[in-house]
C-alpha cells in the first residue's frame, strides 16, 4: 500500500490533482460501462418484444383457437317444458328426443324406527367399529373406485355422525329425524352393473344398529336412470342433464312413455343377447381367454371358473426368457465386492482395465501407481479402491463389461438380433470401420434388412460385430424375449377382451332389468306428443366482436414494433455514469435516459423480418375448407391497409365480414383455428396457427440474442458480450488502481524531496 502524503511541503492540493488526473484515466472504463449499459438495454428491449409476442400468442390460443366467442352457439328447443337445451361450441346437426319413459332419480334408503335421538351418543350403540367406509354412485353411473373412510368415536352423537358423513365427500346425504336414519345418493342414476348406489364396505354394524338390516352392505339400489329416445336410438343416462353431439340437454318431464318404454325394453333385450352371445361358444371371448391362459401358463383349464379360482403357475415363456437374460447379465460379485463396486465413479474405465494394468496394480504400492500416466485419469478414490481390493480386480472388470453388454442389448432392436440375415451381415463386418459398415449397408438391396440396419447407430453395429459369440448369445436371449412378449401380449389382450365383455354383459343385464321394470309399470297408449327437436345457431355477433378484437390486438402489437424500428438514434446521448448523475436532477436524468435508450432496435433485422413473415401468413388461403370462395382473410373481409404509413396493419370490411359470418360461421372460425400442416403444395393451418408458428420462430431468434428472463449470460449472444464487458471493466478497474497508486507514489516522492530540501535550507538560514 502506498503511503499518501498531501501537499504539506509543496502547498499543492494533491487530492484534487490526482482526482483530475484519474478522471482522464477513467474514460476507457466509463466507455466500457456505457457499452455494457447499451447491451443490457438492448437485451431488455428484445425481451420486451418477446413479452408482446407471448401476450398475443396467448390471445390467439385462448380466444381464436379454443373457441371463446369465435364459436359461440345458441340452441333452441321446440318444447322447453319437456326438454331444455344449451349449446356448446361443438353443437352440430339436429337432435330429436322422441320420448322419455323415465326421469333419473337418486337412490335412497331409510332405516327402521329406533329409540335413539340425535343427541344419543354412539357409545349407546355398543359398537366394536371405530370407522365406517362408504361407496356411492358417481357421475359416470358407476360406484366410486375406492370407499370413503370416516373415523368415528363413542363420544360422537348421532347428529355428529350425520354431519361427519355429509362433510366427508362420500357422495351421500344423511338425515336423522324421528329416530330414523335416511341416506340419499348425491348423484342420480342406477349403478350400471347392478352393484347398488350406496354400499357400506366397512362399519356395517353402525348402520344396522340404526335400523338397517343389511348382510351384504348394499344399502340402496333403487336409483333410476333417465330413459329416452334420441334420434331414434333408445338410450339411458344416470342424470337428467347430459350432453350429446354438443347439446347439453335437461329432461324435465316424461312423454310418449308407453311407446319409448316398449322400445327401450326391446333394445335392452337385444343388447343383452348380443353381449351374452359374444361371451359364449367356441369362438366366444370366454373360450378365447381360457385358450390363451392355457397356452401362456401351460395349463389345461376347461371352464372359466377353474381359471378364475386357480393359482396360476409361472409362464414357461417368461421363465425361459428370465433364465437366458439372468444367465448372461446377472452379477456374480459377492455382497462385499458389490458394495465396493457400486462406488466406482467411472465403471467404463474399470471395464477397460487390461491384464497388464491389473498386474501393475497388484505389484506396486499406491504412490507408485498414482504416478503412472496410464492411471492419471482415475480419481484418487477409485484408484484406492482398486488397490485395496486387488484380489477382486478381474471380477470388477467382468462386472463392468457385463453391464456394458447389458446396456448394448437393451439399446438394440430385438428384431435385428433375431434376424438371421442381420446376424450374418454383422459377423461379416468384424474388424470393419464405421465408414466401411455404412458403405456396406448402402450397397444392400432395398428392403427390411437395409431399413433396419440404417435405423441403428453405426457405432452400435460396429460394437456388435466385434464378437460373434456375443451375437449368438444376444440372438438366443432376444428370441426368447420376443416370444415371451408376443405370448404375453396375446394373453393380456384375451384377458382384457374377456373382462370388457363380462362388464358389457353385466351392464346389459342391469339395463334390461331397468327397462323391464319401466315397461311393466308403464301403461300403454296415452296421448302422443310431438318429438322435441333442438337446433343450434352460431352467435355471429360474438364472433364478429372477437375478430375485431383480433385485428385490434394485432395492430397494437405491429404498431409497437414499427415504432421500435423507426425510433431515432441519439448518438450524442451516451448512458450516464454514476458521476454524471450526481450533477443532474431526477427529471434531467429521466429525459437523458429516454434519449440514450432510443433507437436500440432501429431497423433491427430480426424484428423487421419477423413482421414480414407474419404479414405473409395472411396472404394465402387455408386449404381443406369446404367453401373455396371463403377460405382466406381477404375473402372474409380482412386485408392489410393500402396506406403505406400503416406499415402492414389490418383493416376490416365489416359488410364483407357480416356476409361471411351469415353464410357459414363455422368456416370463418376454421379460417382462424383449423389445425393443419404445411406440404409442398398447400397449407391447411388456420391463420392463428400460422401466426403462432412464425411468432415462435421470431421468439427463438430473439432468445438466441437476448435469452429468456433469468437465463445465464453465457447462453445467449448479448449475455456473452455483457460478460466480456464485465471482464474488460474488471481489468480496467485493476489498472486504474495501479495508475492511482503510481500517481500517489510520485507525488509523495515529490513531497518528500521538497520537505528534505526545506530542511536543508533551514540549516543554512
């Protein structure tokens, strides 16, 4: 550290002199700071462009593609008293409800009278259970997959129990009044398979002591489905409100009951027979499942009950594969060796140990081995493990090679390994370079072999070709694996088909029972009511509003980009340094910064070319639409402005847009939203998709320059330049410290010399 002596001897203001000298010396540092500041501002300007692109991209997705107002529809019912309707964006065609024979209702059960009151403690019931579990019908018409478990205690009252059940999410509503407990399913409908709509799977004792005498836990099975005719098809739903073909309908009253009930019964009867026929006979799903199981497991079942009740043996196909695979790849290391081996950082190096390497390790101490060049790539820890376990080196090497071969086997197409022509080809490539193997593949006749080889990494093929014995072993394992997987897939498919068919039969049995009950309890004849018809129309007003908003949002974004490209560049306004800011007011700083930041993206090629490509997306028609006279923006009334000062903004011919929406609102929606692709001859993407694709490309280009928010500087161009500026500034700051120290050293020497001269002069005075 330099000892600083002020101008005591010379009478000079050394601090001021050094400060002025350093001001000149700091000019390169100030310039570097200003360059860095401009880079950061430019980075932020680019990121603001991407923010605007992201905002507009979200608008396109949410408002122009995912319906919104663009595909809003309204629906009308010819008889709102019988069936009310709402339209979703997917409402298509006409729907007709020919009649309703039954409305959906919720299952309900009520226990017998008891002597308890709501204030009675559960301890009075002398319960052995401390929880109950309830399953109930879901909105899909099936019992919930898992029961809802509810904890209870003797301190709870019956009213507490009721409240706990209602708040549990079990799907039932409990009520206790006048000594009776009532349970009602929250969802309407009859459980499809006939399992009941309220089922207690745990703690049945609680309910039986409160008036239910159930032995199987099925407390309620009296829910009803809505049964109706839609477009001539007899069907049912668990709820009175449902959606068909985009129409959300609500059944309010039954009508044409007798006719629909009879048709429903006949349709259910036919479906039940079809479901039963699919399961039975020599080619039925049941026999196919039995045959598949017998083949896969090597059994001899003759009935489905035998199969379902049996403990299945291991599959011989799997056993053969497992034996072959494990025989080749299972570790033979001892438990102690395995505990050491797993800690090696680089097992590939262990695999490459030569016999000479092993002998060297065994015959030298650690320090000698550490100094040898061939072991310099090993960490101290790995090298120490090798030396400390020199008796297991061959075993470690074998295990590492075994694992490498296992990875190779797993990564190789099994169809290649089981193909005799491929094996012959690989054996002929032993000792060939990758280039020679590639040439040999290209010279093969076109066909499956060539395709398969070209689809495999050539380095992998080279490695496979080096050992014919390994290829033979791989082929044997792969053959057993392919056979096993094929047989398992066949068995799994047969089992799945059987289970689906069995479920279909159970559903059909319940549907038939439901239909039979309705038919038997429905009088024939009666007044016939006209079918209720529903129609949907597009809300063209809402669609027009959305299109206008699209044009406004696009123009707003384009206007912002045009301003960036045309901003004046004030070269005389460099970024302010900290020293400069001290002498300026806050308002003066703000005005200066505005000038200094102006024009950072003036005539920027990325923004300019990105805008040009976005404009180009509007030019071509959208392929694959029905009306070729209404498949582009221009044909529905949206064009780019002819005024050059607008720089590509969109304008709307409202009369033309109204006519297009009136003619075919669905096609107008598709002009924007159709999902498609680009081929050499046509582009079937909607305008919104085209814009999003071009904006994504522009965003990617900007990210290469300016990165994403929070990105590390060395991952994008401006960030790298900013880092370089930091490095340059750090070096300049170090240089300035040295320069300042030199100045002080020189002035201090001068002061010391003057002081010495003054002392000598005083001696002669």
